C-alpha cells in the first residue's frame, strides 16, 4: 500500500534487491564467523566429547564460543580410537558401543559410517582433527540446488581452511591419532 501500484518492474526490482541483500548478508556473516574462529573460539557446531563453556569472564562479560571437554564422552572417544588402532573393525566397535547402551552423537545409535565419515571433507569421528588439538573451519560450503532446493556440500580448497592449534582440547594422543590415520588410508 505504501508504494502504490505494483507493476512487473517493481516486482523485478525488489526481487533483484532482495537477492543482493541476501548475498551480502551471507558474506558478512561468513566474515564475522571467520573472525571468531581466527580469534581462537569455536565458529559453531559441536563434536562428540565437547560442550560450550557457560559462565562469565573475570571482567563480567559472557563466555562465547569456548569449548570444554566432557570427560564421560572423551573416554568413549579414546576407546574408539584405541580399539581401531589395535585392529578392531568399525562395525565391531559400533556394535560394542550400542550393546553397552551408550548413545552416540545426537542421541542416536553408533554406526560404522558415523565413525568413518568421508575422507575428502574430513568428516566422521575418526577423522575429526579437534580430537588431536587442531580446530579446522571452512572445510566446505553449501550451495542450493535450484531444481530441488536441497543443500549440496562442496569441499573448499585447503588454502581456504582456517586451522588453529588448540592443545587444551586434545583428547587423543598424537601417536594414536597417527596410527588411526595410517589405517584409514589402507
């Protein structure tokens, strides 16, 4: 009502402006999250074994983007890595975890694919570098398929990845990590 008559030209112009606004907003959001990650904090998402630290700093400001280890889940992560390092199969590890009644990430059951993940995107519990004290951000981006409207993940080049050393968040020893990664390559 405030703009008067709506014509095809108005609709086209507003659609173009909205698309430009959303693209600009996405770039600014990405830049903001990158700043958070480069400052040593978490840019979003939680891995099994970690939780967001809650509380206040000494100056009274709220803690934001800082992770801490959940000891009970960290012991499960260590067992998984140790079991795989000594030669146990992924299915056997998942079966053992499920029979013991422990729920997996997001409360579901454990599966071999959850442990293995994908090599190119470094997904899966056994490929998560945070467990060895390396935070990796910006491994992939998501595009929208115009035909289906579904999100499609695409791997970013390694030069675009942001990697921070966070030894205080390490759950796995480097030698166990190296053994597991060598076995994953076989």
